[in-house]
C-alpha cells in the first residue's frame, strides 16, 4: 500500500491510519480515532480523540520543521506531546481506516517496566500540551487531561496498590484543576471501559476501580 498516493490525492499534511495490536499469536484490530469514518478530520477532533502514540501517523516534514515541533526530554509520554502539537499545526488531516502498522507488545519494554510507572511522566507531558494549546483548544486540552492524566494516573495508582487516601488526594487535586471534566463532550468517544472507570472516579467508587484494574491486568 502506497500512502504517498493518499497524501498526493488529498493534499494533506497529516495522515492517520489504523493498526494491529499483537501479543504472541493473538492479533487485534486497533482504531486510531474512535467512532470516526474514513476521510478528512477536523483538527479539534484529531487533537482530542486520536491516540497519543507516534505510530500510525505520518506528518509533512516541512510542517514539523517550520513550527519547531520536537520531542520533549521526557522518559515517557513524549510521543503524546509531539503528536498533539503536530496535529494542532496541521491544516489538512486525513484518516485512513486501514491497518498499516503492527504494534507488537513486548513485556520487557519500557512501557511495562515498573521502574518507569510514575504519574509524574503523564502530568509533565500534559503540562507542556496545556501550556501550548489551552487557549486555542480548551475543550480538547481538557479531553486530553481526562484520558492521559485523570484516567491513566488513577488507574496506575490503583494498580500499584497505593493507599486510598493518597488516591483520593489525587482525585480531589484533579477535580480542582478541571472541576467540570465529567461534562466534556469528547467523553462520548472514549472506549466503554474508560467511561466506566471515569464514572467510578467521579463517584470515588474504589472497590469498582480495583476490580477494573484487576480485569485490565488479566486482559493485557
């Protein structure tokens, strides 16, 4: 498949496509933008709903260089920062609903290394995105916060078996930052399990959160 044909035909400076997620002999279809048909995607939707990974995205080099977009010096989530900033500087974004990438899971990868499981990485990455985009894309930045910080860090704290009062402190801190996060209109595009977890976070249902964390560990 020649992705250059898509770029030339649609005159776009970014193409996002789907992927296969593979672990051992198991292969699953992965969607890069949930509930989105193939075709042009508006910038706001791409920023809020596309995955944070650099995989499955092709950017026009000229656009990246002209806007000075680089990976920040972070141990994790640096790709999320790059992508959100690159998408915000794009003029035409095309979504191709074809799996052109294989994401092969390796247990020894840094993503699964317990030494790198810390909430500070997600928060630091988000702070960069927030500083750059919060005035032009406030709702989209809040959606990124909900998925990349609120959801991911609370689930991480649960999986690390942190104390209840520490997790409650973090939830209250996040609620103070974005008190109306549960009303964000982009939540409807989130995966079902993410919406369930967010409901439990909102109502501080810790038993349910522990159960969801347990299910997630078994389904990895």
